[in-house]
């Protein structure tokens, strides 16, 4: 199992796979991935059965999580409890986000 990761390598691997999301770590107690949404793109995710945390690496957008709505940018950290409706929108700059699930995403 790998213990160290470089975002540049994760970007390359995600792009090569042609997906918006790349899971790069999976354990029974947590999983982690890199999620990218293009400028003007739509976030179609649904509520998850796990708590999750986002760390915005780059980009600008808004996020609605439950009844809260806020602008997000590089450095923003967001907690979303399990089963809460949430999504990014009004993506004005490509959004690149680290996503952490506890327990592992199902």
C-alpha cells in the first residue's frame, strides 16, 4: 500500500482514466480521492452514506450543503455529514478537490 501521494501524479492518472473522480486510497475506515469539475460544469453527485470532507486545492465555485450555501476557493475545507444533499455549482474556475470519506465510500 502506498503512503505518500503527489497531486501532480494523481492529476495525470485521473486524466488518463478520463474520469472526474479518481479514488487513490481505500481502507475499511476511510477512502480518499481527487475530484475535478470543469469551469461551467455540473456536479451530479448524490448524498453519500458516509461522512465526508473536501479540501479545495484550486478553483472557484459555490457549494450548497443542506441549508448552507457558500463560495469556495483554494484552501476551503468543507464537512458534509452522511446523507446530506450537497453539490458544487456556479463553477467559474476548474475545481480540483481532495475528498475524504469515513468509512470508505460505498
